[in-house]
């Protein structure tokens, strides 16, 4: 009689367990299939310059992206690697809602929102590079990769949490790797300096929601040792000390002025502060000057991509 009393509960437990197992394996199978396209998608693009919208094949859009992001006299293999990364960026971006929030389109040509774009700068080699990698994207765990890239990493790439101020968990496929860009990049593009008055620093700090009274000094508070990026800058003033993230400081100062968070020196000169550094851009993922250097070394596009994204898989989604 006792076994009969507990039989319904046992049956329920078995059914629930079977359901969990079924859900786990079917979901896992769905994830392993990854993103699938039967053909090249057509996307809507908002053109920031003249405020118009146009539908175009994704590969056509990518040609303008590669032309907008790289110079017109670089190696074919560097363009092709950029195309794979930019294609991945585009599809991952659109998958998260794209530019709907800004312009009700999949993407736009404003590089502050997405990627640079310059159809007028497309060369035969850029066109060929996009065509030879047609449909190729980076995936990790069955999902599109956030295809981050920057002009110059300074010699080593950086984690997104540090260099971008990325607020979510660091993606597993992002690695900090050495980069050979110094063999090809002009010295004036690798190194930079920015000059600030103490009043300018105080205004910047205010925009970041902090105040120390009159700014007296600027110091490196914390640094990510592997990538050399400054994760925290400390402002010391007449009314105390305040720390801000390096990535936030760069955004507030302007990415053209503070070209990276790889800060090598901070000098005090009278009423001015001079910040020096290396690299141009956030330094996460593909380094464009590094891709150039690797192409010169004879690396193919896949090898270039895998140098910066060693854990990803490169898949061809359409022909």
C-alpha cells in the first residue's frame, strides 16, 4: 500500500526530468546549428550625410564599410580580414535590433553608432576582398561574434571591459594578443599626445558626474597589466580625489584627442597637463594596422582574423 501511495509522485518526477532533458538537448541542438541564411540578406541603411534611407544587399554595404575603415592602398588580405570581421559586426548588430533605436533602419553610416562607410573610396582590391570572403562570418558557441576592430591597438589588443568600458560580462572569444603593427605603422600614427588645461580637466570631470574642486593633478589609478590600458584615472584636486574609468575619460575628452586608453605618461607643465599614449581606437579585436602587417608577412585572411580572435569559428553562410 505504501508503494502505491507514492507512485504518482514518482511518475511526476520522471516526467519532469524527461522534460528537462528533452529541453536541454533540443535547445543545445538549436544553438549548435548556429545562424542560417538561405541567401544574402538585403538590409536597410540610413545615410547619415544626406539623411536618406536605402535598401541594399549586405555585401554591397560591406564594400563601403571596408573602404570607409581602411586606406585604399593596403594589401588585399587585410581588406578581406576586415570584411569578415565587419560582416560579423553587422549581423550581430542587426540581431540585437540594429539601428532601429536611432533611424528605424538595420544600420547607419554614422561610425559613432556602427561602422564608417565610404562607397566613393571602393577600389578594385576592396571589391575583390569582399567578394572572396562572401558570406563568411565569425561565430562562437553558435552565435555571431561582436566583431570589434580599431585602427591601431598600439602593439597589444585589449579586453572589452577595460578598453571599451563594456558593462556586460567579457565575451569568452575576446583575447589580449600581441600585434606586429609597429613594422608598418608610421610613428606619428602610433604615438600621440593631448594637452589639457586644469580648467578643461575640471569640466571633463563634471561631465562624468564627479568633482574635486580645482584639479591639481591627473594620475593613473589602475592599469590592466596585460594590455597596458588604463582602467582608472584619478583626478586630485583642492576638494579631494575622484576616479573615473579610462574608457569614459576618453569618450568625454573625445576619441580624436585622447586616441586610446594606452596611456604611457602624464606630465604636469605649469597650469597644463600633457597626456601621452600609443595606439588609435579602443584596441579590442582586430587591429587594422596589425592586419596590414600580417598581410605583408604573407598571412591569409583567415589566419589574420584568427590571430585576433583565436577561439572563433569562421563559417560561410551564403554563396
